[in-house]
């Protein structure tokens, strides 16, 4: 790309090509002064209407509300910590109670087991004694029956022998002997 040739221009030519710019003015004030004056008037009205005080009161109210919320949150936190401590204490007490219940149940189970062993031993002993007593009773009954049978047999045998060996003369001698034994007495 080729550069166009530089030509010398005169100052008058440059001024002819440039438009002339004029700053707006009102009442002898330029735009910057007018904006500053408007801002001063707005601030003056705000101070006269006590806007900064209202803003301060509004901020103070918001600060007070936030402080109240923080105080309430702190109170809730303390309450929550107290509840937590209470429930932890209850949990520890429940654990202790559970351990004591388990220990008590273990002792009761041991006592029941010991009593059951003693009862079982007593039952076995009682049943053994009953069986022995029953066997002894059966033995006594058998001995009595055997004696009764032997006595009956002896009586029958004695009656038969007496009937065979005794006659009237032997009877008279026995009667005389019995009478003599009675009179001596």
C-alpha cells in the first residue's frame, strides 16, 4: 500500500476545515457549574427534609433488628446446647441403666439356673427315694406274703401232723399239762 503524498497545508486551511464548537451557557454559567449548582440544591433539600437522619434511623433500626436476631440466635444456641447436654446426660443414664439391667438380668438368670439345678437335684433325689421306698414296700409285701404263705403251709402241715400223731391219750396228757401250768401261775 502506498502512502499518499504529504502536502503542506496552511493554518488557515485547517481552520476552514474545522467546525467551530461553542460550549452552552445559561445565566452566565457553563454546564459544569449548572450541574454543581443542581447537586448543591438537591443536597440542600435533602438536608432541609432531614433525609440523612431518616437514613440513619432506618440503618439504626436495621442494626437493632440484626442485634435482636443475633441475641435470639445466641439464646437459641444456649438453649440448644442445654438440651444437647441434657440429652447426652439422659443417654449416659440410659446406658448406665441398660448396663445395670443387663447385669441384674445376668444375676437373676444365674440365680434361676442355680435354683433350677437345685430343684432338679431335689427332684431326682425325691424320685430316687420314692423308687427306693416303693421297692422296699414291694420287698416287705413280698416277705409278708411269703411269711403268710409259709405260716399257712406250716399251719396246715402242723394240723395234719397233729391229726396223724395225736390220739385221745395224748390229748389228755396235753390238757393235764396245760391245767397244771395254769394252776402254778
